[in-house]
């Protein structure tokens, strides 16, 4: 009985998660465009650290000539937020 209750509690928690908590996969062409854009800024990021976020993209651990950053890009790949780590 306890095992069933634990399973029900787990499944309830999983299905109650908001859809925004589920990471969207970034298409390969967008990843390439982001990497090319970063290269012009003398920056690079591991493609695994690019996430779709509210119609744009969130980049974690971006390494640039002047330091490491977290960045947000809009849908047009314009930097809207850049925070030094």
C-alpha cells in the first residue's frame, strides 16, 4: 500500500510541473546561428548550455575574451541580458 501511495505522489508531482519547467530542444540551425553570433563577439558556449526560453534563448557559461557570462537572447539573437559570473 505504501509503495502505491509513493508512486501516486511521485506521478502527481511530475504531472503538476509547469510546462515551462520542461526544457525545449533548440534546433541545430539555431544552435549554429547562436554559435556564429557569439564568435563575432569573441565568445563561445557549449551547445548543451543553450536552452529555449520564452521565445528566445538562455545561454549558461558563455566564455568570452573578457570573462564568463550568462546571457539571454531574444528570438532575433540579440543579447537582451548579459551577467558576468
